[in-house]
C-alpha cells in the first residue's frame, strides 16, 4: 500500500523553486501556463477548482488530483 502524499503549502512550493534554482517564470513556460497564474496560486488568490489553475496546483503538489488532457 502506498503512503499518502503530503500536500505542500505555498511557502514549501516556493522553497522548491529556490532549492532547484528554477524561476517561477521558467517553470510556467515549461508547463505552458501563464506565470501570473502561478504567482496568484502561490499567493492564495485562486481557488484552483478547474482548468489551468487546477493543473498548476496539482503539478506544484499543493492539491491532490489528476490532470486530464
């Protein structure tokens, strides 16, 4: 049985960027999402219920879910 994944806080997600030496803008380009959307999610201004905001939150490890293309 697999261990449940712990969700990250926005501060932990930001720390991951710093630890990897990766800018938020570069990460957003690599995942084909707007950098302003990533910043809004990290600031807690988006609910991340569907669409790109859901995708970003899942990829950052801030939300449990799956990405359906």
